[in-house]
């Protein structure tokens, strides 16, 4: 699909984020980040004089729907570029569609790594950009005994596999491991918390996602455990989930992320101001929202250069592309098609924000296959 001739027709792009169901708490913010970027671009005159037109569908937190709607976007709506997906299961439902029809999925969510596709641009963090440093900080500050709790699908199980290797090869142990179904209710965590109280780990490592995250932290709070002694540490708990669970419930727990609202730079201050003017002063930003925002801008920069929606042209042009994102300078790694992102660790406070306790001096190169860490995944 090319557009080299003179025309004022809009650039049509697909948008696939759940506005309903158990993933809506975070995916609604990804939709907002995407639309914020599109509106800013259009308000500035669009791309080469043409506006970006988002074609939006709600998959309803059902992984099967992502694949079906991706096909609809490409075949019926003529969209070769799609922004979307949070869970790895939804990404894997879209993957064969964009590969078969030569589309391009822009995926703005942290994930387990160990994947490469010429039809995906990955703008969320991989394990070397979050898990490695989080493991180090947790073992230094709290201890070596970990308990894993996650949602029962691809991402949590694979992320736990990687974290388990990091822990064991650096002198720690995993004393327990539990999974709950996607969309699980609060009662699902009662026996898990009972086991945690019995085993007394130093850290609870969570890969629970979506609305279910709030129930995990609320069940923890019900036990009266002190997060200064035994915190929940996560890769997936953002400002959005903290708001949903209650600021007092989230207080003291840790998350590894490329971005927090508290990042101190002028670019982020402008981003936050514009976002809150659009959605409300009490609406926080988060890492998934920020990745959704900056990836649209990277796409727009590339589209301005190619003046074409042809997937091969965009893919070739975007490699090495840089952007001054709210988190700091980011780039699309030309080796992997993943973003080079910042590594940060934050501790939630009673204002619903994160105090940053660790920050990398610059962006960290994407290493989705952990090649730079050797077979034993030692971080020392």
C-alpha cells in the first residue's frame, strides 16, 4: 500500500486495545496514549499534509478477538499498520495475521523476550531492561528467598523462568510459586496469601496482570504484612493499577519500568501536562501509556520520511530511529527491532506515584534473547 502521489486522504491505522474486560484497567490507558499522540500530530498538520485516522476496535480482553480484529483491520479496513496488544497471548494471536498479510504490529508492552518478527516493532521492555536490575536490587535490599505469583498465561510463566534463573544463579531460591487465571477474583488469593504467610519469603515477585492485580495487593494488605520487610515487586504494576487498588494499599511496593510519571525532565513535564488537560488532573500516566505514545511518534517520523504505508519501507526506515520520549531518548535497535529503553525501579508512595530508587544513566540496549548475560544469567 503506497501513497506517493499527491492526496489529502488520511493515513489509516488500526488500534487494538481492550476498553472492556479484565485488561481494560491498563489497555484503556494505552489507547489514550495512542490517541494523544495521533491528535498532537494531526493538530500540527498531520504527516505530509495528511491526517492520521485511527480505526479502533475493542477486543474485550479476549485473545482470540485480537487475531480476528487484526485480520478485519488489514483485509476490510485497509490498515497495514496496527498499534495494539498488552498480553503476550494477544500479541501471539495477531502475529500470524500480520506475518501472513505483511502488516506491521507496534507492540507497546513489556514482555518475556525470546521473540523476533520482521512484522513487529517491540517498544516495551525486555527482561534485560527490567528483570535483571530488579533482581539485583531486591536481593541487595531484602534477601534471597522469593515467592512467585502470576497470571496463568505465557508472559508470567516465561518471565518467572527467567527470574528463577537469575535468582538461583546468584545465590537465591524460589520457595513457592502460584498462578491464578486471567480475570481471577479476590478470593483466588486467599490460599496463596496463607501459603506466603507460612513460608515467609523475603520478596513476593508478581507477574499478575490486569484488574486482578488489585486483588493481589488488597489480599496482601488484609494480612497486615509490612512492605518494608516483605514487599511485592513487579514488572507489571503501574500507576494505573495502584490507583485502582488504593494508594494506601500500593504504598511501599516496587515496580521495574522504563518510565514512571515522576521522571524528571522537561519532555515528560510537557507530556504529563497535555495528558492531564485532556483526561483530567487525577489521571496518572504509566509506562504502557508512555510507550504507546512514543511509538506513534516514531511511526509518524518514519512515515514522513517514506511517505508510504508499505510495511517493508517503514520497517527498513524505522531501524535506528531515535525519539525524545517522556522517559528520555529512545531508539529502535536495528538488530532486533526492539526499543532501547531506560531501566528504572520505583517504590510506590501514598500519593499513588513511584519514588525512583534506581535509574540507568542512559537507555539500555534491547537484548531480547539475553545474549549478553551468558547461559547462567548471572548479573554480576
